[in-house]
């Protein structure tokens, strides 16, 4: 064994959505995004370089992983090997304490934890910007989970050699609550990487999404700094709906929503009409993430649990960035 480290990272939920990559460069986002990193949900990943291995190994939740996830992990490890001149393969063991591949942003925490652990195991920098850039090359949203609190990632430019995320406010800046309404079990149909590529390639609305996203991003950034939930809600819902509009307009259309998804959106707007601060965002899956403030958390949760098709809820608040475990 020539190097071993364990890291923890948390998922993040985008308020300003990333959807689509630049046609140039290494996994550079086409639009700026802004997220909140969540406490309470974690990925724990151990990386162990071992010169007796003949290939990288990946165990997810106690089982050998499928070829797809293993290839992405090897891609990240290849970058670490290239940067350090090492040749050894690695054994990677990862556990999530929340449902994977169900649109709950498991790739963000997974690749942030992997980037941190692989860097620590090989003596590469574990400074958050280095971890963020390394994670971003495999999964863009993972760049944001390197940091805690409220985190921004600008769009990629042709000259970008590196592109890490940037923290804009710490986790105690605003006690936003995120309540995930889980509307299905099991993995989603079309993963985000694949879904956004299909959107870039076939949606006539994709250029409009890219043109419009920076202005929405600016409203979301300002609303987070001002702790203005009404302004944040309006702009964040627009970001999610316009992202999904670009996907729905692909050929064939990409529809992540189910009946219960729409029922939750309707109910969130009804809550708001009654004066309760609640707004939604939706990622590449049928679940809905509802944002609210601590004083309305119980009411929002009870309301969501009464909607037919909502299986359960998961509540989270802003949390910290990726870190070494066991210290
Ligand atoms: C809808 O970061 O999973 O969650 O860069 O291809 O790994 P890759 O995509 P990924 O996409 C996340 C998309 C999203 C919105 C967001 O998190 O900003």
C-alpha cells in the first residue's frame, strides 16, 4: 500500500442551474451556477493506491460498481496519476448515507470526496480550489461541493486552464432549509451528463437557455447575499423551469417530471399564495427540492407528505465543504 486517505463530502443543490457544457475545453459549463451545500447527507470515500492491483477497483455501497461509474473514477485517478507521476492503481470504497442515482445529486458529493481523498493519498494539494477544479473535470456540479455554504461556479471560457468554484457566503450566512420531496425510488432514466448532451445536441431552445442564464444567475447571487427569499424564489424557480424547458424541447424531448412532480410544484405555489415562504427547484429526476425558512419547515414538510405520490421527505440545511475524515 503506497497511499491511503478517506474524505467526506456533501451534496449540493443548485439554485441557479448548470445544464450543458461548452463545446471546447475540459468539462467546462456553458452557464454560471450557484448552489448551497447540504449538511446531514454525506458521501464517505476511501482511496487506497496499491501496487499489487492490475486495475482500479470501485465499491459503491458495499458492492462492486458497474463499468460506467468505474470509468469516471478511473478518469479522475488518471489525472491524479498524471499530475504525480504515479502508476499504481487504486481501490476506491464509497458509501452514501442517502439514496444514490435518484436525482439527489450523488455525483456531486461522490466526485468531491474522491478528488479530496485521491489528492490527499498522493500528496497533491487538498486546498479547496485544487480539489474543486479536479472534481469539476469529472463532474461539473462536484466542483461546488468542495466548498461549504453558498457556492458559485462561472461559465467556462476558451482560455480557462483551471476552473474551480468560488464560495460566496459561509454556511451560517442564512439558515435556508431544503426539503427534498422524494417521488420515486430507484435510479433515474437519463443521467444528467447524457441528458444535457442530448439537450445541447438537439434542443432549439438550448441557445436561448445559455443567453438567458447569466441574468438569472445575477439575480440569484444578489438574492442570496441579501437573504431575500422572495427574490431568490422567483429567480431560482425560473432557472429550474428554463433548464427543464430546454430539455423538454430536445428531440426526442427529455421529460424528467412525473405526475407527483407536478403535484408538488402546484402545492408549493399554493403554500406561497397563503403567505408561506416556499419555492422549488428540480434536477435531472422526478423529485422536487423545496426551499423554505426554519419557521415554515414543519408546515412545508407536513404539506408535502400529504401529496399523493410523495413517498417521504429529507430535510437539510447549509453544510460544510469536503474534508478529510477521521481527524
Ligand atoms: C441538473 O454535474 O451531474 O443537477 O458535469 O456531466 O457530471 P456532469 O453533470 P452534473 O449535472 C448536474 C445538473 C443539475 C444542475 C446542477 O447541479 O447545477
